[in-house]
């Protein structure tokens, strides 16, 4: 018997239809959430919150570096910053107050680290 003939003669029962539908739902969910990049509403909100914090920190680091370079003795401070080890640079930036954004009481360690890295990169140019 040929496959086309068998296909034409096939009459699914309610049980076959149920299992076909259930398998289709499972396959759709596995493919969608596994490979197609679907996320739940909670995961999407978490990702959006993380992106907002990251963009805030990048902007704050740019402001920090700009304020650092606006000072009259910026070149001397930049030389001092580059003379320090990489793990000490953020302490210098935070201690100088450049990583403390308006409206905040203390410096952000993430902003200080990003700012120090940005300044060290500027010094290489």
C-alpha cells in the first residue's frame, strides 16, 4: 500500500486528535521559549530594568569622566590615575566625588569603576 493511499484512508479518532493537539502545543512551547527567544512578562521586565540600570551607569560614567577632565589640574590627576594599579583607580575617582551623581549621597562603585576605566583609556590616546 502506498503512503499517499494510506494518508487518504486515515481517519483519526478523538484520541489521535487529542494527542496530536497536545504534542503540537508542547512542541510550540519548547521551540518558542527554547529557540525563538520568547520570554515571560516577568523576564522581560527584569531585562528592561537591567538595561535601564546599565544605561544609567554608562551615562553617569560619561558625566564623571567629563567632570574629571574639566578641572584645572586634570592632566596631573590623570597622570596620577594612570600611575595607580587598575583596582585602585576607582577609589581615586570615588574619593574625588566625581562618581557621586547629583541627588545621591555616595558614589556608585560601578560608576567609579567605569569612569576610571574610561579615563585610563583617554590617557592612552
